[in-house]
C-alpha cells in the first residue's frame, strides 16, 4: 500500500516537472521569436508608423539597402506615393527621395520625370556614351554623346523633291527615307507638301555650327541654340527638320497646318516630335516644331499616346 503510494507520488512529481518544462520552453520560444521579430524590417517599419500592409509594400518593392535608408528617415507617406508613380524605377528610389527632400513643392510625377531624364544634372556634365546596341532607339541628348567618329553606314541622299539645299546636302539613314516617303505620301493626300531642311550632320559639321554660334553670340547663347559636337541628335542620321513647301519659317511653322498634321500623324510612321513645347525642362531643348526623330512605330505610338518624352521612355523601358 505504502509502496504503491510512493510510486504514484513520484509519477505526479515527474509529470509536474514535464509540464513546467513545457511551459518554460514555450515561453522561451515565444520570447525568442519576439526578440527575432523585433530585428525584422517589418517590425521596425511598423514601429515607425507604417501599417503592416505599407511595410510589406515597401519590403516587396525596395531593396534591403533602401529599407535601411528609410529606417534612418522619419515616417513619410510620400514614400508610398512615390512607389505608385507610373514611371517609378526601383533602382532610383534613393535618388528620387533625396531630390524630393530638397524640392518638396514639386509633384512626385515631376520628380520621377526629372530623375529619370537625369535633368537634375547640369547639361553636358555626365559625359555618358550613347548605347549603340539600342538600334534605332539610341539616345543622344545633353548627357549622352556619340563618338566623334560615328557615322551611320546606310546614309543616303534625299532627292530634291523632298529637300532644300543642293543635291546631296541632305542625308538620312535608309529607314528614315523609307518611312518619310510613306509619311510624305499621306501628307500629300491631305494637301500638304513636306520638305526636309536638315538631317544628318557629321561631328565636324556640328563643330562648325557650334563654333560659329559661339564666335557670333558667345558660349552661353551658343549652348542654348546648338548642341555641342557629339551631343547633336542630327549625327544619328535619324533626325530630320521638317517644314512644308509653303512654310519653312522657324518662327511661324508651329502654327501651320503642316505642323499640326505632323503632330497628329508622324507617330504612325515611327517619328516623334522630339522637343515639345511643354517638355523643355526634360529634353533640354527649346520647342522645335520642325525637329522629328525616327524611333520606330511602336515606340513612337507609345510616346504619342502617353505624352512623354523619348528620354522618359528610354529610362523606363530601354535603359537596362
Ligand atoms: Zn533639328
């Protein structure tokens, strides 16, 4: 009887110990998990004021590096709005935010556009080389330059029916000629006679143009009206200055029927109005109602329908 009781009590004792152990281990695990969770970005972001959903959006979109950067800042809902911008590029997050900090009055849409087009940098300050692998979609502007020796290998002379100057003085790449003729015919059916006044310009010709302006008007003004050699899109052979037979005046062409026809139709043939009046700050060029650039039908259509510059398109879709 006594022995039996003794056995029973030691079993209870043993079970008791097990229960205490289980509770203790559970408690320990929970504490450890809590401690581990506090080290996560999710915990740190929600402690800053972001909702769980917002924290997850940030973590799913941005790199650990960017999250570490956000953790050094104060809670800012604009960060989440930035991520929602149509042309937001992940890799540029820090650049956007740093620029935003200095320019809080600007709209986020504009901040994204400025950073994407690199126009927060001074003109000619980046010295980037044009990526020639982009084919007809190469980018040449005040940041991207062509090699001084670059000359397209398929240049052809534009017939006098379609260009001013002397025969042979206006040259374009083959594709530009083909597409221009399609466009010329369509315009002609609408009673418009298109004429090319200037197209391919070699590096040395651009040097002459620029140096002459510099001599006559000084460097500041020369920079405003002419590109530095290597930085002119005319060296690509893909750019054409188009006027009509009845109007070749730079000051009034924009108001002509032909100019409006080009705005409405050029994209169908792969050409874009390269320097629109409302995008001067993004292209770095004053409005040029005559300057068209061949980029191909698909790109031209997108740019036309979405009202963006080639720079913005390039940054978002091609610069990879
Ligand atoms: Zn031009």
